[in-house]
């Protein structure tokens, strides 16, 4: 499985006085099993980009391919594509509408034409995957906490059994504990199912911790694409476009400037801790 964009371009208000490029000649390929972080300042084109990947928006120019096939070619089933490329919008709990949690998660697979038994099994599996206890399944989704609602919304997409899961700021508005729980569960999904994950986030610390690859957008163009270490090496350029590297990046560079022989490939607090302990005591610390 792969998703590939070739010269992807999207123009709002094309041909009018309000014409504005949201995306301009964006190229990339996301392979099966990758965990990709998508970052960029507000208005950089991130949300517009991800809506192209399951056909919600049709490009003004360029092409999106799923498994080598143009998703807007004649006869292509966008409905089938959306069962394979699941998109969880920001504040997805706003999309919850059924009388109880279980019915809400059943909605997607039922629309795929699955039997009642298959639909309900998919829903049970998805709710367990996101760690929502059975005692909540018969409750109204509107009675749940913010983090629990977020889990239900993600379960609704997972019940479609997608190969790719796209999440637009899935931790927005959650407290630190809720945020960590959601992100840890997404990482488990990635490892257990070998599912491709595309995660949109403003948190550089989260990106450094969870993503294996980062794509950085600025004013509709892709400006960096590489491992977190490779991207955060450009922290000065990131600052210039309204972003920043994780705090630990600045600490490491400060230490190096003062002659501390610490590696410049550190992107997380855990990595920095290990490196500093190794320098202090030969690495005999947990």
C-alpha cells in the first residue's frame, strides 16, 4: 500500500479576485506501515492536504494515487477508498450522533454493507483497541469525558478496518494525561496492525516522540521531509516559518556550544537524559 501525491495543487476561489493557493506542487509518497507527522503553522495547508488523501477534496492540479491508481480516475470508488483511508477530524466528537456509543461505532461498517454480526464484531474490536471499557458502550456518547469521546470517534473510523489512519490534531483540547493516553494508543495501533499513520499536530515534542518521519508545510508548499532528527536540524529555518524544534533541541545545542560533548542527533527528553547520564557516570543508570 502507498499513497502518493504528484504536483498536488489546490486553489480556493480559482478564477476569482479571491483566488488563493492552499497547496502548490506538493510531492510525496507514504509507504505501508509508516508513521508520518505532518506539521505546519495555521494556514500552511495541512488540513487541506489530508482531505485530498481520501478524496474529500479534488485537486485543482496534480494527482493523488492509492496503490498506484489515480483516485479520481473514471470508475474509481471513493467510497471504497474511504474505508481504506480513515480520516479523524479535529474535535471528532462533534461528529458523534447516535443514541449510544456502540451504535455510533457500528455506523461505518454497517454502511459498508456488512452483516449485523460482522458490523458488531468490528465495533467491539475497535472499542477494545482504543481502550474504552465495556461499561461505557451503552451510554450516550455525550455523557462521556472529552478523552472518552475522542476514543469513540477514533473507534468509529477503526471499525471500517482502514489501512491508513489520518488524525488531525487528535489531542486538541485534552489534558496532558488524556493526550498521552490517546497518542500511546495510536502508537500501539501502528505497531500491532502495521497501519500507516498520518498525524497532524502542533506539538514538536509529540512529533519527536511518536513519528518516524516528518513533513513540514509552509504556505501550501512542503519545505522539509525526513526523520525528526533531520528536520529538527533546521530549527532556525523552522523558527522563521513560525514553528520551533522541541525544547530539548535548544538545550542540546546550548550544551554543545559550552563544550559538552553531547550528540546533536537527540530529539526527545528521554534520549537527552540517557546521553547526559552516560556522560556523568558511564551509562550505568536507568
